[in-house]
C-alpha cells in the first residue's frame, strides 16, 4: 500500500506552513469559511502560498460558495485543490472540477450511507470524511466514524479527518487505511496556531504507521 499522505489544515501563518513543509506535509489547507475560527483572508493565503514549494498542494476550504466564486478565488490565490465542505451538489462540484482538483467533504455519522458517494465519484479526486456534528462544518475535534471510513477506503480515495491527534493517528491509519489524514485542531495550541511539538509528534506517528502498512 502507498504511504498515507498528510494534510495540515487551518493554516493561518507562514511559520506554521513552513514547519509543516519541513516535517513532510503533502498538502496545506486554507480555510475560507467565514465562520471558522481558522478563517484566513484571500490576501494572507496568497502571501503564504507564493512561498510554498511546488511539491506542496495548496487546498482551499469552501462552504456553500457558488462555483463561480470558488473558481475565481482559487485562481486568484493559486490553489491546486478546492475542498467543498458544505452541502454542495454534484453539479456544483463538476463546475469546479473543470479547473481544479476537487475534494468533497462529507459529514460521517452512524446514519451515513456510502451510496452518498455515487454521484460525486466520477467528478472528485477524493472524499474527505469528517465528523457529523450538527450545525458545524468541520474543525470540531470530533472523531469521524472509522468503521464507515474503513469500508469506504476499500473502493474510494478517502482523506480521514475529524478528531485526529498524535495519540490516535497511527491507530486510525492502520485501521482505516486511508489515502490521507487531515488534521487541524489536533495539532494546535490555539485555534489557527499550530503547536510545534504536537506537529512533530503527529508526523512521527504517521511515519510509524506507514512503516507498518
């Protein structure tokens, strides 16, 4: 099995971006959801993205934006991927996919059905499985349903998010076997501020799990 990739989400400053890069991040997430505690302005995101090496994937998180607005901002700041984290339809995802890689985020609780992936599967590059918490669009620190994620990962490219920490990410990788893991609050000292020690420990645990795959 290929190694599990790492996405560090909720980047708000250059220092955190550079540390994540140095530790081996494959992707960084920039949150443009206005109500998020990790919201970043397009101008600030642009400044950070311009200083990233080409090997780092820059992903923008959007919640219920019109496709035209998503595409315009993604072009303006230099994104590689758009992450649709709201209630977007397959039609909206298809519009964005004409220009960018698309990740569709889904809130996965006990009532989730894998049939929900069908309409998006021909369009998106990956599915991000996040926790199902009423009224919230990610970044809650609540754990997603790993059993459902494990089933989905057998036939789909799954990015596992929701409640991951240095303490549980190795277990999550070995059980779910996702394409990638995505973390924000689990490696922070405060919302939008990454904790250096937690980040280092997180990457060490991902490496340990990858060595056992």
